[in-house]
C-alpha cells in the first residue's frame, strides 16, 4: 500500500501537474438549473462538483473540498460531500478534506473515525472517505494524535495549517515565539510527529499548508523543512504568482502542490455570467498546468 503522500506524488507525476482543484461550492453562487428544484441547494452543490470533477479528471491530480460549504447545508450537505468524495476517488483524484479543526480528544477521535475510518484496518470504514485532511495544530498533539494513528495503519495524511494566505494570518502566524516564528513552530511539531511516517519518496505523511506572501520566505521553508510536503494556497492569484510557486518544490519538482485559485476564479466567474462551468475550469486548469511547467519540472 502506498502511503498517502506517495500516492499524491504519483498522481502529480502522472498528470504532470502539481495543482489542486479547490471545490469551494457556495450554493447561492451556482446556477439553479444545475439540479431539479426539489433537490435544493445541496443538489446544486453536488451537481456542480460532479460536473467539475468530470471535466478536470486526468488534468488535475487532486481535489480539496472545504467541509464548511457542506456543513452549512445540513444533512443533505453531508450526503453531497460523501457523494462527491466517492466520485472523486472513482475518477482517480487524491481527495483532501479541509476541516481546519483543532478539536482535542475525544472529539478528534470521532472526526478521524468519520473521515479515515477506524485506526484498526479491520474496523469500521469511514462515513466520508478522504486521503488526507487539513487541520489546525493549535490544540497540540491531543488534537492530531487520532489522525496520526490512521496515518500509520491506513496510509492517510494530515496537512497542518502553518502559514495561510488570508490577510490577517500575520496577526498570529508571524508572531515571534522565542527564537522562532509561530508558523515555524507548527513545522517543527510536524517534524516531531513524523516519526516512522516517512514514505519511500522521503516525505512525511504529516505536511503543511504553507503560503507565505513572498517567494523567498517559501523557499526558506522548503530548505529548512525538506522532508515535509507543502500545500501552497493562492497560486495563480495576486498573492502568489506562478513563478514564485516554484520555491515550494525540491530540485526534482516534488514535495509540493499548489491550490489552483485561478481555476476556482474561472468557474466561479462562468457561473455568475451564466457560462459553461466545466469549459471555463478546464481551460483555466490547462493554462495553469502549462504555466507551472515553465517553472517546475515534475520528475
């Protein structure tokens, strides 16, 4: 069994594209004709997600779904999330769920069970299966330990929020903590929690979401934490030009993936204008892939 981060790297190599499709699906911004009226907002969200997944299969290696958009829709939203996860896995995507949670045990144990299944491989399966989740490390090891157990027994991965791309991130993440910056404290914890979780490609199943606003800072993170896989937010937008994204990768074009904000913007604009979501998304994804290829050689 490939450990999760190795499976992601294989999919990136297969598509020659280290970009992640982000399905931030706000029902109120989606065309009503996507689904029958009786299916309501959750139906539109599920239909839009399925459409985009189908359009970009084979072009993008991974998809990230923010669970907040589904939780806001109640039980129907939970079912839509589970359906989209199943469809994404059937289409050979690497599936990341953005939880952004920092629950201590035992709540963390319940969530790890829901998305990764029992820590015992012979135990109950997950209710909504993912390859990886995004977590906050703010509660420390208590909130991450249940997921690490599944990393070991089920080959899953976790990505810890270290340096996010939102404007107010610096209020906490760039504070000085002793002789370190807070976001590097998170990276140090990720390394500490990576004992026996390094895959054949050398990267840990514990990774980081790390998108400093300047490329040289990203390069320093890559150099200092050369065994942590990085998910870099904001690629293709004003926060992170494509040329700066190269700083996240090692010399073999490995060890990182970027969130394709330009693809998200393309299908959202098409939805607002009554255009073809799938066509807009695919065109933007192919453009971003080709732009990334100018700076990152995936080997």
